[in-house]
C-alpha cells in the first residue's frame, strides 16, 4: 500500500468514527426539550452587555422589550464604554416601543483581571439581584428573540430541571463569505461539543452559546458567576463548565427563533471573529496547536488530496478511499446546510472552509506570540493566557 493510500484509509477511519461515535454531532435535531408551562411564572431579569452596538440594536432590542412573558420580567442593558451612542439609542427605543421595563447603566472600564464583557455582565447581574429574580437571561446585543422566546426557555428549564438552558442562535447568512464560513462555524462547534452529550445527566461535556443563556439565579451564585470566569475570553464555555462543576444541570441546542443580526459581509470580518479566540480554545499550547493543524489536515484536507493525487498517479485504491472519505464528510455537513437553508453544493467545499479555519487558528497563535492578545470592539486583553480552563 502506498503512503497516499495509508493516509486516505486513516482519514476514512476517522470519518467513520466521527459519523457514529461523536455524539451524532452532525444532526441538527437537538432543539428545546419537551416543556410544560408552570402554574406560576418565575421572575426573570435580562442582562444585555453592549459595546458600540448602535448598528444592530434597532433590530434586536425591540424583540426583547416585546417579550410575551406572563411573569415579571425586566431588561438591564449595560453600556460597556460605547462611543456610538448605544445607551442613548437603547433609551430611545424603549421610549418609542414600550414593552418590558428597561434600565440602561454603565459599569466603567473593567479593572485588571476582568474581560470587558464579563465585567459588564457582573454589573448587570448585581443590579438584577436587587430584584431577586429566579432566572437570569444573558443575551448579546445582536440577538433578536421571537416574542415567545423567554417563556419557552423558562418552561424548558423548569420542566427539565435544568440550571442552564442555552440556544445556539441562528447566525446571519447572507453574503457569499457568510454562506461559506458561518454554517461550518456551528458545525465545528458541535463536533467539539456534541449537543447530545451536553444535556445528558452526569455528562462531562460542557458548553453554552453566549448569545442566549437562561440561568437559574441560585445556580449562578453557587458557581460564582461571573467572578469565577472573570478572565475568560471564551466566556460561554467557561460559564457552562462552572455551572456544571457546581453541580448544575445544563442543556444546549440549536435555536429555531433566536437569531443573530450581526453582519459579517467580508472574509476579514469572519477572520477576526474566529482568530480573536481560536488559540485561546487551545489554551495557548503550542503542542495542541500542532496537533490541531495535523488533525484538520488529516480529517479535512487528506480526502480531496488523496482523490486528486490518486487520480494523477493512477492509484485507483487511493482515489476510491479518498472519494469515500470526502463523501462521508460532505454527508455529515448536509444537515447543517439545511438548517441554514443553504444550497447543498456547498457540502463538498467543506475542505476549503476547513483550510480557512486552519489558517485562522494559526493566525490567532501568531497574534498571541506577537503580544497582541485577544481583541474585541477596540479593547485588547493583554494576557489571553489567563483564560480559565475552557475550550
């Protein structure tokens, strides 16, 4: 057997294992679990950290204010040092649209040892606790919610006995680059953190989607949220791990009617979104980086490479095995493309998209070693290596 064929066989074996042994990560049917409405609806405080979000706020904040929730609910928008009038715009939207009560506040610059978003979340949670809510909804400023979003989240948490219920918001897919990169982003996330494993009792896999997290207030106190994860760049996974580590039950699935309205029209926009935290996912470990690069190459680049090399060299076996691995890969990507209502001809392009993610990850490491740190909304965190034990 040639080296090309051996490598192709290894890739095919990995894909067969991923298909059947990685929590069926490729399926997109993990949605909000069965639920029943409570006799008495618990109180909820919604905390929205916002930094320079005037562009997206008109499409997102009114959806929160318009929640059809039978119990007591209130929204706290924490203006995290915005320079574009985010706070003033939020007050104006509340005045014009009405709905749930809105409080706009500002925490000032974060002290040393805190990432900006989590400092804003801490400020919002502190204000919310004065209302003694039973639940906290942590949601990003670019997330638009259907009118019944809050009541379905609360019903699901209460019925299932979950301390944390999170939905992966459907990201915007409009530009050509978004179509190529965004569904793969969620696909890769699910591959790392299979949703079925997250929700099962006693499971060890923990993750959440930071754009939409419903959290029991007492579970947040037990897990010391957000103080316990104050240095986290990838705060959603750290949050889920802290809650699970404190004995809480967690659930994560795909959303049907919770959407991100943030645009990423150019490749550079998506590149910055991924590269700002990709190396943090690898805990800033060079060996993990090398292993990740090798793994991405074996799993995603070898199948088309073996097919083409086998065809050129006349190695029919390598061509066939490479084609089979590529076919399995593409087949696992089809459900995610359907979820995002994208054409299925994008499925065979997954190796190219994976190559882009490989380059983004390497670039994230280069930025780290150049001392740039993780950057977001004009704020750079000088010590990204201080991230808590998260992915």
